[in-house]
C-alpha cells in the first residue's frame, strides 16, 4: 500500500490538521503529512523547514496562510519540491508581495475563488504569474475557503506528479 509520505499539507492561519482540506487529503492519501502550525510566520516556517529538509521530492499543498508558507519555502528551496498546490494563497502578505521571489520553475497549481473577500484574486494572480513560471492558475466560482471546490477536485490528479 502506498502511504504518500511525500505529500505535505499546510493549513491556514486559523485552520488545523483537522480542517476540511486536511481531511480530504488524509482520506485520499493515507500517510500524507499534515502537521499543525501556530504562532508567527517565522515560528511556523521554523517548524516547517526541518520537516521539508528530510527529502527532495515533496508535493506541497497549502491553504491561505499555509499557501504563503508553501510558496515561501518553494521559492527558497525549489530543488526540494516536485509540485506546489496553493488554495487561495495569502501572497498579499508583505513578506512576499513587497519583494516577490522568483522566478521559480516548480509546477504550481493555484485555486482561487472569484468570491474571495479576504484575498483579491487579481493581486494573487499577478504575483503568482511573476513568480511561478510553470503555473496553472484556476479561477473558480467559490469563496476564500473554497469549500465547494475542494469537494469537486480530482485529488489523485491534483497531487500526483
């Protein structure tokens, strides 16, 4: 049985390893790593980095603030990530938006809702297009949580490499 230890999901600022996206990933990919994060961006990154340093073939998915974390790590260490999947990523965070990293050629998929009232899709798309050269940006009819969308996703296809 494949256990998918090469998949890591990072929840959002107020989320947890027990949220909707985390549960869907866990159902589809037994053994995927879904740790809990808390604290400042620096504290969260300090917990994330040692996890991702353990191998070179990660599929990293992140939601909102977790998407920001995933993007920051991937931009700093693109050789460690085979695929990046971002759900309404908080790329508007000053640490990223003020000085966007890149360009990065890691295959990157972004889902962002047209009804996202927290993070403007146009700003995120512009930043993502400037940073990720191998980008598939998917605009969907959903809100910031993407709760409708995540139940319609072909997870096997999305998180495969």
